[in-house]
């Protein structure tokens, strides 16, 4: 299994790893996306699937927006990011960190899917291809789908 243009992804990661230094270390769900939300009467009723919780950079929490939520609902995805930023445009640092964590997730997702759900490898590779296109293989730090 090979990620298309993996050298571009690896280069982006290597060029931006230093951004992770001195980042906050806070409690996070670590799997927050639309499939883990419970909606009742058209309102958020709860969040499920906390089995991946951990501590880390709060920006890391957003990588599932790119992997999962953006393909389901762009308004939700943009709203999650804009809401976190008080309806202000996210900073360049946010986008660089978001893209860094997303790029790192691409590599680990291939390993995870082959190990845990090999029958869904093609589905995951389609998601990865979409993310790579959204970021033009990480030449763009802000995904093409994001409109502030």
C-alpha cells in the first residue's frame, strides 16, 4: 500500500515538525467528527466514542475534520473551525499545525487500516486521496473546501 506522492507528505512533515515545540498539552477526545455526535430533535445531544482520548495540542483535535467530517458536511466542518476561533479567520499557525497533524495522520491511517480493518483499505485510501487533493499534496495549508 502506497500513498500517492508520499514524498511530498513526508517532506511537508519534516519541514514543519518544529512547530510542535512548546505547544499546549490539553485533554482531548481525539476522535471528534460527525459520526461520533448524537443528534436528537435537530440538536446536539451528546458526543460518543471517547476510547481514543488523550492529551495533546488542541489543534490536533481538528485533523478528523479533514479526514472524516469534510466529506459529510462542509458547513459543519467550517463551523467547527470558525467556532473555535470565535468566528475570526484562523491564523496561519493554526493552518500549518492542522496540516502537519493531518499529514502525520495520513501515514498512520494506512498502518491502522491494514492492521485493524483491512477490508476497508480501499475506503481509507479514497479518503486519503481526497485529503491530499484538498491540500494539493500539502502545497496548500488551508484546504480547498474551507471558505471563511
